[in-house]
C-alpha cells in the first residue's frame, strides 16, 4: 500500500470527523474575525488619568 492509498483510506474512515472539525474551525475563525472587526470600529472615549496629591 502506498502513501496515497493510506491517506485515502484514512479519509474514507474518518470523513464525518474531518468535516465536523473543518466546520468548527471555520466557525471559530469567523467568530474571531467578526469580533476583531467590531472592536476595531468601536468609538471609545479616551481614558484620562488624574493624579491629585493633597
């Protein structure tokens, strides 16, 4: 058995797991990208730190 046939057999046996893993990875990447884009365009007020000595 050559390497290509071993890979092909592995994919046939574990096809459902591979597809589920790909879907989960895509969902995670999409969620990260959406959060990054939303955070990038949020308007935030500047933080002003005052030090009052008495």
